[in-house]
C-alpha cells in the first residue's frame, strides 16, 4: 500500500490515524525506499521526491556493479544516467545491457525507455572556456539534457580570446540559466556575470598549469567573484552544474 492509498483511506474514514502511521512507517513513507543489492542500496523513490532518478557514480565501481545497478534502475524508471565511467567499463556495460549509450567526451552512460524529450521550455547555455575543459562541459550538458532541458553549447570562448565570447552573447543571454566551465584562473565566470541577467552556475576545472593547483585556483576565483548572480559547484563537477541549471530551467518553465 503506497502513501496515496493510505491517505485516501484516512480521508474516507476507512483507516484510523494510528493505523495510518503504522502503515506509513512500514512502507518507508511512500513505498519501498531502497532496493538492496548487497553492495548498493538503490533509492528507487528519489524521482518521486526530487523529480529525477538516482544517478550512478561510476568511479570506483566495477563494470559488473554498474551493470547490475543499471538493470535494476531500468525496472523502476524511464531513464538512467551513470557519470564518471571510463571507456573500458563502458564497453562492458554497453555489451551487456541493451539500449545503453556511451558518451565518450562526457564519460557517461545513458539509457532511455523512450526517446529523450526536451520537456521544458527555454534552454540552458553551457559555456566552456577551452577545449581542454570539454569533458566537464559535456558532463554538464548531458546531465541537463537528461533532466529534459534543451542545451546550447558555446565552447572555446575563454578570456584569452574574449572576442569569441562576444560573438555568441545574444545566444547566451537568451538562456534561462548559464553553466560556465573554466580552468586555468577561472576568470570566465566573472566576465560572464557582468554581461548577462541570468543565473550562472560556475564549474571550476582541474585543467591548468602548476599554480592552478588542480582546480583550487579557479575555484577560489569563482567563489571570490565580484560579479553577482554566480553560484559555484565543486571542481570538475559538471554533473552538479548541469543538474542545478536543469532545476532552474524546469522551475522557470513551470511559471511560464
């Protein structure tokens, strides 16, 4: 018995409050909250609570574990996303699970029960400073697309050749949310913040020479930006940036 049925029974007077409490506790709030695989506890109710299913973090998992999680999630949702999956692990999963696609640059696996639809109005701009930052930018773009948003990719427009950015400003300004991915000193996020009126999600990358400090330098630059309207996620966290932007676009679409 799920939560909705319990509440309807209470409303109809067919179930008293105390018994309803027992049922809710027994059912974990709204049905089976976790699926026990031994090595993993799958949160199959996450989509009900947050609007998006649990995402598989592939780093540190064996190919067999990723395959097993994929198969079980496929039973409970219409889409599965796995991030940080290297080519060898991806090849194993693709060979063993029908319909799975590997996105090499993003280092991600996806599966969809039906063709991926752009279900939300508007779009997200993923702006990438340099070609070396593409893996993080593509992770962000793919994540936002999995959330149902259309994504416009604006790549290799870093501050070392700022004129390239100005050529694409009209497209960027039309977005509901902007993900800015940059390594080196991370200045692109601050520049963007002074040019647009939309929320910016800044993603620092670990790409850069020694004083980049594996992404610490751009992280601090973005956190200390004097441009307002910028939120910052963790180093190389394209998934977090894309997810955040996807939520912004989703909620703006609801109000439209």
